[in-house]
């Protein structure tokens, strides 16, 4: 028997979560059983743990957790053997398939990635889906060339934002972080941001389709009016990696920045990334994300803290990265 945070639906269709004991027989089908060591909370986990499952959870009872790291306990697949350290992000695990909010998980071998050299399971979850996605965004910007001048990171004090700031700064870029929480300014500077941009400077509706050419690149976790404004402030030929929608799914913009400044809007999806690109991103994380900066982002938690953290992350109130020790 092992502990899991199980979501159950009441008669009114409202889901609530509680830690309970499960057995391996309760787990869904799959070819690898992983003894989970660490998981985390991402914005999407906040949605899955919300009373209506954020439109993502299809069936109850459900075990959430869109990512985890741990040790293979048993495997029917040649690629993995007991004792191997693994990490999982994406593939709709924690949404459609049971996820990492438990001491054990059974998943498809195809969904796993061997833990890269240089990272332990706790560090892998300090990175988590959020940080993995930050690295995918950095790689996409690099593929389109990052221009001189500050690289903007929106939602900077959140998970995606914090890791993006630390990676970009470590790579030698001048980083500007947009935050709605001025009290996180020192924290963002400690991660390597050289400029803090107040959220209110950027969340007003676009009035002029082009503003001054300011940013050499952007990783945007916010979307909505902020992304629309940022497009008009990009340097000629610069790129914006669109990662998130913490501020809204709309895009009230014009096409003028694309047509007159050759600005690129790059879509970033972490869920269905091909295996080879996952390996490449995790290797880059181990190489380019300073571990002392990663540690400075971490707040520790346990399975029973997750319902409160889920509500907090949907309110934009989680700073940096949460690492959940499930044991
Ligand atoms: P967090 O909640 O940790 O970070 C989001 C940050 O956005 C907040 O900390 C806050 O930063 C800012 N923010 C929140 N609400 C607003 C608002 N109304 N207006 C402007 N800024 C706001 O979440 P994550 O970092 O885990 O995820 C960020 C986004 O990225 C989410 O939308 C998530 O769904 C998406 N995502 C997408 C992935 C993909 O594959 N494309 C993978 C992972 C995440 P501050 O306080 O500094 O202003």
C-alpha cells in the first residue's frame, strides 16, 4: 500500500482531494511502475485539482500530478530496468492518465525520459514541466536567433518565468522580468534579472500597433493583452515564445509587428514534444541552469499541501517552484 492524493467527485459534481492509501493494483495500465520520489505543482495542476477539474480531468477518482521523478520499480519494457532514475512530463499524464501525486505511478515507457547526468530527482522536479518548458522556449528563441538588447520574461516570478530568467541570465543575456508582485524584485534580481518591469506597464490594451523596438526576444507566460503589447515592442526580426495564458487566452493584437518588423511568434508545447527534443532540452537544463539559482526558487511541500497550493497557483500567488516530497 502507498499514499496518493486522490480526487473524488461528490453528487454535485464537485471534486475534492484527500490523501489515501492505494495498492499497485489500483493503478492504471502501463508498462513501467515508478517509485515516485518528487513531484511539483504547475499551473495546469492547479486546474486539475480545482472543483471542476479545469476541463482537463475526464474521470474520477483521479490522481493528478502532470510530472514526477523517481526510480523504476518494475518494467515490462527493455528500455528501463529496476533502479533506473527517470523523469516524466507531459503526455496528458495527471490529466487523462493518473499522475505523480502518489508514491507510485504506472505509465507507458514511451512517456519516460532517463534522468540526465548532473540532475537528481529532486532537482528534476525543481525544474518540472514549468522549467522544461522554459528551456524549450529558450531553444526556440535561439533557433530563430536572439537579438541584442534585453530579453523580456513575462510572469517572471512564476515557475516558467523564474527558470527562464535564470537560464537566460546564465547564457549571458540581459534579462528584463515583468511582474505584478513588486516584492519579488530582489528575488528576480538574484536569479539574474537586470531590469524589473511592473505588470501595469504592459497590461493595457494595444493603442498603437508599433511602439519603440525594445526587446531582443521574449518568453511569454501570460498571453492576452500583455502578449499583444509586447509584440509591438519587439526589435526588428526578434521572436516571442508564447508559452502560457496566466493572464488570458485572447490575443487582442494586430498583424502589423509581423508585417513591418518581421517579428516571429513561436508556439511552445511541452506536452507532445518528441523524445529526441526532450533529451536535448533536459541535457541543456543540466548544462545551462545554475543549480544554486534553481535552489533559490524552491519551496518544499508534501502531498497534503497540494490542495492549498493548487488554489494559490491559480491566483498567481506561487513564487518560483514547489518541490513536493511524496514520501
Ligand atoms: P505560475 O502561476 O507559477 O506563473 C504564472 C505567473 O504569471 C504568475 O506567477 C504571475 O507572475 C503571472 N500572472 C498571473 N496572473 C496574471 C495576470 N492576470 N496578468 C499578468 N500576469 C499574471 O504558473 P507556471 O509558471 O507553472 O505556468 C505559467 C503559464 O505557462 C500557465 O499559463 C501555464 O498553463 C503555461 N504552461 C504552458 C506549458 C506549455 O507546454 N505550453 C507548460 C507549462 C506551463 P508575477 O507575479 O511575476 O506577475
